[in-house]
């Protein structure tokens, strides 16, 4: 079997297992898994920029929130049906990521990280400032009646699971294909040695810009889906913490691997879930995880498996 | 209150926040200047300073002045030691790689913050100022007898706030003397210029870095101890100082000490003034956006010189 | 026909001129060596040709077209390949992918054609048995060869080699000379080189750069006989050797 075939089978198997799990898992865990799959889409979007292109952003919450608020505001204030509102959410992210990409890519390295952080912070403050519409810190709920898509009620647990799975699978398979394409390989070239890639004739600036936009749009799609499936729009999702989470997930699961983001979200979600008996200070666990990962396992779980056992792992 | 007295009041409040900000941002700037790393946990060292100050003051329980004096000596020292240990245990191990350092200090941020939540609790707690006389301030008006002074109601400042400004000036002068007039300062500057060369000349760079990281954190803690009688200690209080310090350091030019002080005064004063007259959220939006734009279009800072 | 020309090309770094008014021409199909003492401005000059270093003033023409304002990647896309003086490969990728990345710049080529070309070039430079190895794990000499392979696979019209034999062992230098001389459908080559033996064995033309200006240009014999060159450059080498 070639690498591509192995990769295809692996991803198909993951999708099938996730589908089968619905019939096996208790309701509580199935609910968690739906949430994990949507967050994994966010993480995959982040991974595209961080893991494949080598750009570390500290501001992805602005993309996630742009999708989420674009959707939520379109439903609540615009009175649009859910499908159109999701598209508005994605369009909002597209605009944000184009503008941010254009400006932020004038900087590099640490300056890029800080610029992204500052833009995201501005976004968060703007949400608070327009509290009249966004309901500020409190956030707002999207009513069940407004959460129907193609005749399905997405607030129902079962349908929610399948919707999450469809979104997740589409992203996973798309990314698996994308990173194997010329574009994906060119992104890796930028990550590995930008100057060399440029002197091979690659327009590295354009590649980075496209990566920011794609990564932003995926993150925004996850944000819109989160609002649609779980019915709550809140400014928490725009805070620095939500910019740090995808970094943590991707580092934990394995940057630059297709399955790393999902694995990272899965582990982190249950780590926090399990530790919540012990302490309310769940970010303590996240902090320790970040520290230990950077110090001792920068490749993450899937990255480590690839490096030591399964070299073909995509 | 009339506009004039109101502005004076806002400026005085602004001067207090500028003073504290200058200390905190100076810590961040020195760490960036010498070690070339961005310490995202800097705000948490500030918070630790405040929380420790509360803890020390409430332990001692004698006259507030005694508690305060002990706190301003012990808290920064303790925070400095914690930071130096963090440097040795964490940052040295990852070789001060810029990106990994940011990720590691984000981890440290949450660990410190949440540790404070678990021990200190979620409530904000006040520290009694060592002295706190109200000083009424006069304003002038033109009467038919010429210029006259009067004391508008509410236009006043406390002796403690004046002390904060004065203390900050003294400490910053001390830092400047340390950097320019001592052997330690010379070593720091040499390390800043050329790390490998300094090492070759026998400068124990690892130890210098631990001291510098400790010094940076201690400066933030001093700022926090000074401000805590005015502002109350809280486990989430590190967030704003971190952001504002970033803003100051970036606007002032990364690693430039005079630039940092000028920018701190500028940002602290204008933040105070804008917040009084407009919404504080709007002030913050303007400030964060300004920082992003400065980094994008003028990465050497507003005060710094253009690199050739 | 001249494939490459420059007119009054100048670069100054903070007031200090590294290249002054360089008028330079390279005929299509030739191999030209660019020589000169350290600090003569050779790397700055080729940097301005490839677009890595922006020129302060002056123009660069490639196949008669003014490319002075094109960014580096656009110049490369026109058919200029550039290899770095300091080895610069994708260390964490395998040898095959390194060369494939270079080959894929030509978007008209399918992935199969890319693979074929990669295999062909790797066979030519003698790296076929190391295709799966990570580039970072290759010996220094092999990394230099890989650099050249990345240049060749682009099938450029102009190949700029910045000190390709620097740091190579004697046997590897010989292999390099054979490789260059054995190229089929040979591209125009601009070679920066310190090793005069390599220059004499590969170059048809030589340009001598000194203090950021062209001191002489011509066939190896002409340059060798040039009094100014002898005084400034070759003379010292001969003295050192004798």
C-alpha cells in the first residue's frame, strides 16, 4: 500500500469508529464527543497555520468568535435562518482573516505572535463594547426554534452528534488530502525553511496569507457550528484563553499531523473533565500540560508515535 | 466638577498608574532587552507581588506601616526568587528559544494564576495603606479681583498616592544606576550585546539570565505592592498590567529603557485620562489597536530609531 | 545574445557601497566564473541578480526583460535558479522531497513527471541511494550536492552557484567539476568560485570583481594576462603558490 492509501484508510477508519461510537457510548460521553469534534475542527484550522505553515498565532479566538458571533447575531438580530447565518459567520471570518492576514504578515516571529494577540484582544473588547447587541460578558442563547438546518433540529442530542461528525469528517478528509497536495507541501516548505522556499520560486508571502485565511475560515466555521449546535454565544470564546486552547491541543496531539488536533482536544477535554472533581482551577492543569509539553514532548502524542514507530503517519 | 479640575484629577490618577506601569513595564523590557525573550507570565509576577503583600500585611497585623514596609521588601524578593527558579528549571532547559519560551511562559501564567486561585481564593482583598492623608488641591478662577484660588469639592489626592509616584521615580533611578554604573549592569549590557562573546569572556550567562529574569519579576512585584493599597489584590489582576506592559514596551521600542519610561508615562496618563472621560473599554480598544499597528508599520517603536 | 545584463547596478549598506555601477553581461549558454577577493561584493552582486538583496539603484535584465522590480520568487520562476553559499536545504524533509519541492515550481508538470525528473537528477548527482534520508542527516558534501541537484532539477536557463565547492574535499571538488562539465543541454551558469583550479576547468569566461567594481572581464587567458588583475588578485595567488 502506498502512503496515500494508508492515510486514506486510516482517516476513513477514524470516521467509522466515531460513527460507531455513537451507538455504544452513554449519552453523557456522546455529548462530550460531539463537542470535542467541533473543537477539533477549530484545532485543525489552527494546525494548518501552526503545524503546517509554522506560524504561531496567539489570536485565533478572534476567528472562532467571528464565526460564532457572525452566526449568532445574524440569527438573533438579523432573524436569518440557521443555514444562512452560518454562511454569514463564515463570511465574517473570511473578512477578518483577510484583513488580519494582510496586516499581521508584515511582521514575523515574536512580533507576529504579539500582533495576533493584540488583534484578538481588540476583537474581544469590541464584543464587550457593543454589549447592547452582543450582551457582553453574559452572552446570549440561540433558541431551539432557530437551530434547524434542512429540517433537522440541531439542538437534539442525536442529530447534533451526526452533524458534528459530518463537519469533522469533511474537515479531516479535506485536510488529509490538502496536506498531500502541492499546496500543502509548499506550506511545509515555508515552515521548514522560508528563505529556501522563496529562492525556489515559491511566493512564500502569498502562501502564508492563504494559510492564514484558510486557517481562519476553518476556525470560524468551527465557531459558527459551535453556536449552532450548542446554542450559546459568549464573549468567553473570544478571550485569550480560547486562543491558547488550540495551541495547547495541537501541541498535545502533535503539530503538523492530521489526527493530532483531534487527539489533543480529546485528551485535554477529558483531562479537564476528570480533574474537575479535584479542583475548579482547571486551567492549572492546562498550564502544567503546556509547560511539560514544551519542555519534554514538543512533538506531541501523534508526532511522537510517528517519530518512533509509524513513519508513514500522516 | 468643572472641566479643568476634572482634568487635573484625571492627570493625578493617571500619574499613579503611569508610575506603577513604568515599574512593571521596565521589568518586562529588561528581560526582553537582555534575554531576547517575551515573558507572558510577567503579569502573574505582578499579581503574586500583590497577593504576597496582602498575605504579609495580614500576617503581621501590627500598624499598617510595619506590614507595608515588610511587604515591600519581602514580596519582591520572594517573587524574584520564584522567577529565577522558573528561569533555571524551565527556560534554561528549552534554551530560550523565542517561540517555546512564549508557550512555556503561558503555561507558567496559568499555573501561577490558578495556584493563587486555589490558595488565596477568588475574592479581592485590600491592603491598608501605611499612611493616607487627604490633600485637597486648589484650583484657580478669574474673579474681578484677578486670579483667585479655591478648593473645589472632590479635587484631592492622598499622600499615599503621591508617595507611589515618588517611590516609582526613586526605584527607576535606582534601576538606571544599576544598569549604567555597576559591574552587574555592565555584565548585563555585555550579555545583551553579544551572548556568545560574553560567555567566551567568562560571564556566567546562565546565572546572569536567572538574575535578570528575577529582577524583571521583582520590578513587577514592587509595582504591585505599591498599588495594592489603592487597588486590592485579586488572582486575575495580572491581566491588565501584562497587556499594558506589552503596549508600553512595544510603543517605547523593544528593549529600550528610556523609551519604556516615556511610553509608560504616555500610556499610563492617557489611559487614566481617556478612561475618566470616555469608556475604559474604548480606551483599551484604542490602545491595543495602536500597539498592533505600531508593530505592523513601525516595529522599532515610536521612540526607537529605525534599524538600518 | 545576452541572457543576463546589468546596468549601473549599485548597492550601498548605510552609505557604504558594496557594489558600484556594475555593468555586466553574460552570454547565453556560457559558463562564467565570478571571482575576486573576499569582500569584493560577489555575493551582494548575485544577491541582487536573484532578488534576494534589493538593489539601491541600477537595473537587471534577464533575456532582454527588465526584472529589476520583480521579487525574488518571480525571477526564479522566469528560469533563474540559485544555490546558497551557506548550505540551505530542508533539513527535516527527505532528499527526494527537497528536490521535488524544487521541481514542482514548474506547475505544468504532473506529480509523476516531477518524480521522474527528481529521480533523474538524483541519479545524475549520485544521490539515488539516499532518497529516503533526511537532508539534515547528510554529510556536508552531500548537502552541497543536494543544493546543486535542487538547482538542476528546475532546468533553469540560468544557474547561479554561490561558492559551490566551498568546504568540499578534493575528490568531491573533482566530482563537481565533472558534473558541471557533463551537463547535457547545459544551462548558462554563473559561478562564484574561490578555487582557481575549478574556475580554469569549468569557466569559459571570467569576471573579476574588486572593491565592488568590475576590474576585468573576458576569457580565462585574457583575464590571466590582464595587468590590473595580476596586480590586484592573481598575482598574489601566484606568489602565494610559488
